[in-house]
C-alpha cells in the first residue's frame, strides 16, 4: 500500500508535469501564430538546383513583410487597361488571345487554350514572382477554370519571372477553357501569404492585346550600361561585344515557336576578385525590352551557332580564375521583329541565391 506522503508527492509531480507540457504546447502554438503574422524581411530564398519544395506553390514565397498601404487594393472588379494594386504589385491586364496548338501546346479534347497577358511592377524590397496558380479564368456563365497550359514561347523560363524591386515584367499565362466558352474574366486569387486580395478583371471584349503603359507608379528606370562598357557586379565585370542572328535550318525551324529566331550575343566576363569562381551560367542571363517582356536562353543556340561565330559558347560548368577574362557567346530565342533589347545578368546568383545583384547592358 502506498503511503500518503509518497502519494501526495506523486500527485504533485504529475500536476507539475501537466503544467510543463501545457506550457510547452502553448508556447509552441503562440510562436507559430506570431511567425505566421510576420515575415523576415530578408531576400527571397532561392532553392538550389534540384532542391526545394516539390509543390510549385512554395516557390518564391514572399518574405517582404507587409507592403506599404497593404489594405484592400481597391475595387474588386477592374477592366483591361486599368492599373490596380495587389500585394507587392501594381498590375495591368493587357487582354487575351487564342493560342494555336503546337506539338508542345495541345489542349485536352473539347478545350482550347487562351493566353492572358499582363504587366506587373514589383513594389516590394525583395524579388517576387507571379505564376499561373495565382490566377484562374471565368466565362460568361460564371464557370471558373484553373487548369493552366504550357505556352510554347521562349520567354516562359523560371528565372525570367524573377521581378526585381522596382522592375516591370510583362508576360503570358495560358489556360485551358471549353471551345464554346466566351466572355472571359481573369481572377486574381486571394492569398494571405502573398497579401493578395481577390480581384476580377473583365476581359469580355473579345481577343486582342493593348500596349503596356509607358510608366507605372513605383517603377524604377532601368540602369542600362552602354554596349562595350565593363559593367561591374560584385567581383565580376560584364560587357557586350557583338551580336549576330543565327541561321536556322529546316530541322531546327520545327523546334522554334512560329515567328521566333535565335539572337547570339558575344560577352566578355572578368573576375576582378582575389579568388576563383564557378561560373554556372544557367539561368543567369535573359534579354529584356522596354515593355517588360523577357526572353531566356535557347537550348538550340550552340547547335545552330557554333559554325557561324568566332570563339566558343559559354558552358554551364565554366570556372573563372581570379584576374581571368572569359569571352564567349550566349544565344536567346526572340521574336523576329524584336527591337531594342538589352541583356540582364543576375550576377549575384553565382554566390548566393538570395542576392539581388544584377547588371543591365545594351547590345551592340
């Protein structure tokens, strides 16, 4: 039989243990609640190649904290051409067009693909992105469609969607809708983690696109270095030496979107630092124009261009020694009538996937 004193001690011990567990649980819950309402203000964490979360919704989650004037973004419904603020962006929808099916872009039976174009300016302090899953499309019968579609264009790469603070981005999102649908409305979905309100953009005037505004509030003028000038970025300098259009044979023509070609750019990169660097070129370069549209590197460039230029193409595993200068070519898929592009080099990505260091250089 247990004595009274041991019994009392045992009961007291159990009571204290219960309080401790309750305190631990309560502290954890309170901490999670506080963390969910705050963000670090640090630059967006960039997952390493082949790493990071498997769900696309986790990519590029903002860490900018509350944007200034972060309350309701204004009217719940706007029209094509009207600029509205939502979260870290000012956005204007430019309209929609039908997408011709290709080998890469094929809708399901009974569906068609429409491309919705928009321009966005990043008002935050970090790099942010927009993706198809931020949007859906409604038709005149109020049916909502969320299935996105791959668009067979060269500007749809992941890296080209990184919008730096003060930069503008213009791009296209593809959606599958029934062939007999009409009267479309673009829905920007509510998302508390992105500070997005639900906004409806009426696009019921039929297919067609307007030009982006010449300027949008909060946008910063690009600092474009002249062609041939060494533009510093960290321990590197980059300059553009020459450009050339690559000739495509019939075999490669079938691999390019209609109306696109390959533009080759010769670049000179110098390591001005005191240590060697791995020069992983993948995704660090793109071309941009004043409308905000971007055009990424083409995997066909070296195949079609290596016999047409002097020198070699940059490789994806190049290294550059301290004090060394490398000269080579990069190729980009661009529209045949592209005017006034400049090259963007995200140089900070070489050392840190958090960095916002970049340079912009005019092409010869």
